[in-house]
C-alpha cells in the first residue's frame, strides 16, 4: 500500500536568509528530493532552522526540477547572491547531489 504524501505546511531556512525573504529579495529556494512535495497555491509557515522561531508565511508558486549544472545567474539573482555563492551554498548543504528542485514562493505575511 502506498502511503500518501501530505502537503507540507512548514518550511525552514537558515537565519541568515530571513532578512532577504522578508524584504522580497529572495524568492526561491533550491532543495533536494526530500523537499519536493511542496504544493503550488498552498501556504507554509516559515521558521528558522537554528531555533525554530516562526517569522513569516509564504505562498508556494511552483516546484520545478533542475540539475545542479543548469543553475544560472537567473536562479542566483532570485536567491539574492552570485552564481558562485549559490553553487557553494548548495554544495555545502547537499554535497554531490545533482538533482535539485526550485521552490518558488511569495511572501504573504510576517509573524
């Protein structure tokens, strides 16, 4: 029997990204396959990874597969960093993983 995947209602970010998310400078996150289950048109409550402090709600706009090698300046701009910085951050978090997922979102409220 297949266990249904529930629509996630929460998402975490490193504290260092909070200001960019709240200012609208960061509009995507790139995650691995463990977080590909976000659903467009759903809303998630966002907290910091380090402390669990909730700070906003985001509306999920899209979830799209992408390979590490296909990351571009366009993705880096949406992450509010350079392409070199983006690739380094991804390698630090997901070493050796090529298949990733771009989760696009918009801020719907601060907590």
